[in-house]
């Protein structure tokens, strides 16, 4: 360790004489360590990890370090790597989490990183978000338009996105016939170093296996990473790598994952308009209060439909939901207003809200016309006598919407999980069951319907089979 590093470590130990004894730590010794990237880089990772697992959160000043440390190990694993390489891990994690000030402090504390992160549009481990979701077919193209370098991302579950290639800032879409392919050129690519090469003569680095194919963006050291969790532009530091130990890249560390993460934020109730916009973009359907029918007397439902909204369209696997422009009365059911239609692949019907109670029901038309005949109060399968079966689907419109909103968020983690996210689809299902146990009660007709909807991630893969 150099003299500067020795001084940093001595300072950290001065603050807390038991800095690396988990059961004898002073109240805020760990917090001081986490708040200072320079000190964190010289700490014993095993001890820090044990402390993070066994102790509650402390000061806000340490929260950046706490989140970044745990995210770095969750992405890259627990491999014992050189301090400068761990700094690259921390820098990537801080960038992914949007903690730019902490990322800058890491860069300042470790100018000898072998590679660093220019920018990233990336789903953090344990964060269930709708975007980015690059599972399945996806492409990231390096283009140029009117003198500006751009990255265009297009995928099966991702709307067309455009980014400034240097800053990562979102930009307005460009007509594809006006943009040209851009890059170092075929001749240059043939002599550029492979970023993470398995050749034993290449630098010994540890990265996820999904980083194997990195595209060079120029001859100055920028590379584009594209994988199911997102895209990132990295920069290699040739002056550092020139003296780096060789042995080739290793993928083993990231396959083991890191320590447990905190629960993903913003998954429960209440839903907000901002969260709906983040999940469904321009596809949110809101009905102005003045356009809602007077028959809809349930106040919370009126407020939700006008202020928060429901997805105008949602699809997953063999199922899909399409919202109507405004709620309208359902023929033969004066107390039900149609919100939209639900297609289960083998079965379809209308999703309706009860005008006074706010409960949500599924009304199907049975081909045999005999209905289900169970439950005359609409909570089971109430046959209306004309071949329509009414099933209480869920307790209210907000919970119905949350089921679809969370399902959209969990898709990527279910199809392409990090090691720490294994079984995310079952966590999702149990989370939804806790919100409305009645909807998932044994023998309830609604349980079969929701299982069919949830099958998009609990049974089916990214391509719907």
C-alpha cells in the first residue's frame, strides 16, 4: 500500500479503533468509512460486508457508500481484486444508481482504475423497473446525425430510445434514413484491443459474462456494452492496463453474486401518476373528471382514474389488457362499468368496476351459455342468465393497476435475473397475493384468471412460450 493509502487507513482507524471488529465497532465508525470513498477502497471488504448485513442504516452521509458497495458486489461478485479494479466496480455501481457525486469522488480517489464508466442506462440489481428491459431481441446501434454521435436502442420490450453517445443524455428520435452508421471503421476494429479478453496474455479482470462482446466506439478507448440489463459506455485506461497483471478475463465472480440487497423501492401502494408515466410512458389512460359517468359514484375510483390512470394497453405472454376511452355501462349489469377488455388467450371478457363499491370484476361470455353458477353476490362466478359469468377479480382499480404495473416492472428480472434475483417471479406473485388474499383464495375463480396473467413471467419466457 502506498503512503497515501496508509494515511487514509490510519485516519479511518483513528476515527474508530475497532474499525474491522464487527462486534466492537463504535456507533458511527462504519458510517464514516462508507461516507469516504478513499477510506472505503482501503477497507477489508469481508468486514464491511458483514457489518452491512448485521447492522441497520445509520447516517445519511453514509447512504451513498452503503448502496454503492452493495450494488457493486451484487453486480460483480465477491472476488478479491486489486483496489483499483474494485474502484472501477464501485464507479460503475455509483453511475448505475445515479449517485454521480459519489462516482466523482471514487474517480478522484482512484485515478488508477483499469477502466471507468462514462455513462450507463442500466437496471440496478434488486430494482424492479420497466426500463431498461433489453430481454429478448435487442440492438444498440452507434450512429451519427448532424455531427452528433448517438446510440439508438431498440428491443422487443423496449421502446425506441436515443442517447447522446458521449454523455448518455436522452435525445429526440432521429429519422433512421437521416442517421449514418458510425465508428472506428472495420480496419481500426481489427487492431483495437478486445476490452475483456479471455486470452491468458490479456489483463486479468473480473466482469459479468454478458460483457464478453464489447463494441469499440472509437480508437480512444470507448466501448459500448449491451446486455439484457442495459447499455453502458466504458473507457479503458491503457496506461494502467499496460502494467496490469495478465491472465485473461474471469466471469466466475459475478456468477456468484454478492450480499443481500434492500427491497426494491416504489413497488407497493399507493400508485402515483409519476410512477405510471415511468412504467407505461405515453400509454397511460386517464379520464378527466368531467368525462367520468355520473353513475360511477365510488369517489376513490373516480380520483384514481382521473389523476393516476390505468394502462391503455398491456401485454405479456398470451394475455393482454386494453382500456376503453371512458367507462361505460355493461349491458345487463346496471352496477358495472366497463374499464376495458382482458384477453387470456383461451378466454376473454370485460374488466368492470362496480359503480358504488369500487370492486373490479371480470365478465366473460361462456361459449356453452351455462355460466359458472357459483356465488350470487358477484364474488364467485355469478351467472347472469344470458351466458355471462361475473367474477370478482380484485378489490379495487388501484390494486388491479398495481398488478399490471408491477408485472411490467418484474419482467426483466424474471427473464434475465442477476444471481441475487433468482426467483423474482415468485416474489412478485407472493407480493400480489398479500395485497388481496381474497383474489387468490383456493378455489376462487379469480385465482385462475390471475395465474394466467402472471404466467407471463412465472411460467413463460421472454418470447411468450
